[in-house]
C-alpha cells in the first residue's frame, strides 16, 4: 500500500512539473533541421517524426496516435499511467519514439535528437542546436520549434 501511494504521489508530481511549462518560457525560437539537445533539467518534445533519448532520471512517453511506437531500453521502474502514457522513474537508458502525435519528457540528464516537426521546451542547463540555430537551455526555459 505504501509503495502504491508513493507511486501515485510521484506520478502527480511529474504531472505538475509540466503543467504550464511552455507558458513560462522566456523566448520562442524557430529552426530548420534536426534538433539536438543535451543537458540537465527538464526537456519536453512534442510533435511528429522520431525522437531519440538517452537519459537518467524520469522519462515520460505519450503516444497519441495509432501509428505511434516507443522502444525503451535500460533499467528503472515502469508505470503505465493511462493507455497513452507511460512513466519510467529511476530510469537509465535510451528510447526511440516515433509517430504522428508523440510526446517525450525527461527530468534529469538527457541527450535528445528529434527529426520531423514539433516543439521542444528546454529548462535547466545545457545546449541545443537545430540547423544553424544554436543556444543554451535557460533557467526559465526556452522553446524551440523545429521542422525538416
């Protein structure tokens, strides 16, 4: 019972961390090409295409379309929150998520790449680039729109 309550509390905490995060971003940037990002903090990518992640911390994968798939390797604990969302906590590994409506969130250390069309929100300390656009993650967050 204690373990179940701890898991529910952790899931609620993860959900609250992402409520309104994009609204808090200090700037919105647009780039053409493949997105690369690496850092420590909160990284959230939503869109369509392919997202690859190497990370350590908490990984949240949301598959919102019938064609969406996720292959996750590594270790940690897995919680299926809903038919579309799975949380991996204590996670250390890599994942490949693809489809027409996908979301990936990482809390902790991560290295990510995304190709297709979408939006990344990067909060914390790290670097990113999309084509010729390069920059740093921001303490309040930075939003980067990307497309092929």
